[in-house]
C-alpha cells in the first residue's frame, strides 16, 4: 500500500457514518457478495473462522427481526440486513477442515499443525461432562501467579466470538463505505428472539447486526476525541 492509498483509506474511515434511517433503494446482490467477501477475510483466532453471516432481505422477515431489535426503524428501512453471528461449536465444526485446507495450501508447517492440535483443544475444551470450563476458571488465576496466561475461550466463549465477529463487521462496513453505501452497527437486540426469527441453531450467537443501504439521514459530521487523549506510546501515561 502506498502513502496515497493510506491517505485514501484514512479519508474513507473518517467519512463513514452510522446512519439510523435508510432509503428503500435496493442493494445490488453482486456488490453485497463482494462486501461479505471482504468481511469473511477478516482475521480470526487460530483461523477458525467462527463468524457466519445471515443476509435478510424479505420485508416480512425484516419486520419480525425489527420486533426482536427493540423496534428500531433501520431494520425495516434498510433493504438488506446482515446478522453477524458466532459459532460456539466452531472447533468441532471447523478445526480439522481449517488445518487440512491450510496444510494443502502450504500455509502452515507440520510443526505448527502439531502445535495447534495441542493448543486449541486446551483453550476451547470444556469436557468432561461440560465442566472443564469450571476447572479452567478456577485454575487460570492460580496459574497467573506463576506465568502469563491468556484468556481462554473455554471460559469466555462469547467474548472470544464477539472479537471475531467485530473484525468481520468492521470489514463489512468499510467495504460498504467503499461501495458508496451506508451502514449501522447494532447491538440493541434480543439475542434469543433474533435466533428464533432466523431459525438459527442454539449454538449460534447473534453478535452484531448491520443494516446496509443508502442512508436517508447521513450525519454531516462526526467527532472524535483528540488522538493525544487516547494514544499511548510504550506505556500508559
């Protein structure tokens, strides 16, 4: 990326707005597919790719989804809603497939694969009888007295999933901005009702909802606190 590209990206990031109202103009399906392609290439922990995207277009479905989203109007105004969700069972569903794909692509070495086969079950495993997370919850603070211990998805699965989904959602929104479209990240919704409306299995967690379309009330400006108040170098000042 050149300096010119960097300046253009920063300008795009500054121009992007979260909008609350949308025009009914449709979003081109091919363009939407490209935006989701950008979203799914966001990084994910261990390359497990736990993030799924549920695309909602039909008016009746959006109406039902609006009720689950605290009656917020952007759900029915935007022509497309993308529900970004995380898979609680991603290790069972993706781990072997990801390792096989990475191995065939030459993206990982045999040594790294062996490491992943030790580390991932240790971090995510909740057995036996689904109580392994409790043992890890108790053991982690004790281990931290002697060595660095990362947060474990076995203990904080939803937190880990939210990190992965947020990366994808940001890619999606930046891609929308690059396409001349608007979006709005939403956290205000009833998780169980969203899951029910979309017939999602119980192990899927709706994490971010992103309406996409042409904004009807794009704010003229947005503000941020000074970088000097938020950026710290080398250590917290």
